[in-house]
């Protein structure tokens, strides 16, 4: 079994872990393991839920046309702008 040593825990955090461990009738080491296990198991669920929520929000593009047909339609629908044309045109 692996051993994990954590340094630099401030006194308030260590006291809070100790109090929680006492309430749960565990040692501080057991409590830290329980917290880590709980977090890691919920993180996978949260990642999947986040991904699913994003995909539901984003939806998908449903179009029976080919990519070429879509790009051709986009090009045809563009209008030429005279906004940047003129004597002092920086973009010429």
C-alpha cells in the first residue's frame, strides 16, 4: 500500500480535518482518504454531466447538404461592403 505525506497544511485546515474525523469516528488519515475517494468518484460524474449538458446546449447542425453545398451557399449570400474602400483606405 502506498504512503502519502502532505506537508505545509495550515493549522486551521488540520484542526478542521481533525474535527471532521472525530465526528465521523475516523482517524485524520482515514478521513483524508474518504474525502479524496469521494471527490474523485464525483469528479467523473460531474465531468460526464458537464459534457452532456454542453452537448444538449450546443445541439448539432442538421443539414442534408454536403459541405461544399453549404460553403457555396454561404459564399453566395455574402455582400461586398464598400465600407473600407476610399481614397484613404488603410486596407487597400
